[in-house]
C-alpha cells in the first residue's frame, strides 16, 4: 500500500495540472461538496465535475503507464 501511495503522489504531481490537483484533492480527499467548491472557485458545477472526471482519467492513465492498472473503485475516487 505504501508503494501505491508513493506512485499515486508522483502521478498527481506530474500528470495533473495545478487546477486538477486542487479540485481533485478538495472533492476526493477533503470531501468538499462539488457545489461548494464551484461557488468558491467561481465555476459551474459541471466544470468542477468535468475537472474531477478528467483528473481521474489522467491519473488512471499515468498509473497504467507506470505499470499499475487500477479502476476508480480501487483508487477510492
């Protein structure tokens, strides 16, 4: 598990934009509601949802490129 977290940390740092990291961390790790985050960032709910979707897709691709194939269920995202 430690190895997976280390690889995930590297993938988040290298494969996501700063905005994608900010949104994904807020929604997936800090349990910030999408509507609240959208209001705070001055974005629409749909834009935040799409950012989360794109970030998850990029993380899965980045992990796969590193030899780790996980779905969203295994990643907890």
